[in-house]
């Protein structure tokens, strides 16, 4: 692991020298291992969760001045 910016650049250069597709392979693996789907896969679930959070909110209600 790199401890400095220069060390990180050296590590990245070495990774790319060994395998030009190093970072694209890592990204592909990361995209495949996801199991939950998340809110992007289910907007209705996101709406429901946001409503629950809004009801539980500890913030005070703000009355808009006109």
C-alpha cells in the first residue's frame, strides 16, 4: 500500500505495467459481488424508506415565512 501520493502513483504505474486492464478488472469484480441491489434498483422502496426517516426525524419543523 502506498503511504504518499508519489508512492501511490508508483504503485499504480507498476500495476498497469503488469496488467494494462488491472483497474477495469477490479471494477468489474466489485460490480458483480453486490447482493442487495440498493435503492437504485427499487425506487418505491427508496420512497418508503425516506418517508420513514422523515417521520422519525429529530429536526424541528420549519415554518416558511412569506
